[in-house]
C-alpha cells in the first residue's frame, strides 16, 4: 500500500518526531469547524473537530504516539483509525506549509 504523503511515512512509528504549528497562522472557531488563516496571504484551511484537535496538538512537544493515543481517547476510535486520520491531516497541513517536523532530543 502506498502512503498518500511520502514524507509522513518516515514518521510512522517514530515516537521521537514532533509536529509544530507555523507561528503566523490565526484560527477562528465557528461551531464544529475552525478556519486557519495564514497572515498576509489569502490562504485558508477549514478543519473539522478531529482535525482541529490534531492542529492544536502540533505544539512542538507532543509526539505522534501521544497524539494518536489522545485522538483514540477523545474520539473513541481505534489506534489504526486515529493514525490514518492523523497522517491525512498532518499530510495536508505539511503540504500547505502549516507544520514543520522537529526531533525530540532532550525530551524525557
């Protein structure tokens, strides 16, 4: 099976990888959706509730493993379903230039 986002394939199963939000993005919440706006551009992205939770967790301190487990708990989904959704959302955010990847050096 081919991964839809090759760069995320390298992160699968690597708990030492940390996604971080881009700093110049504003979020507006409206009901069950949020809209991300990139400062100084017309770029916008609509997030549903699970995607918003994934976006919020891209804080540079939450590992992929921690994110998967949190999504499983909050949305009562299986590990595989959470991992798939996270890969899809992070792939879209990565392609849009809204997240970056960092290592987890020094974290205990």
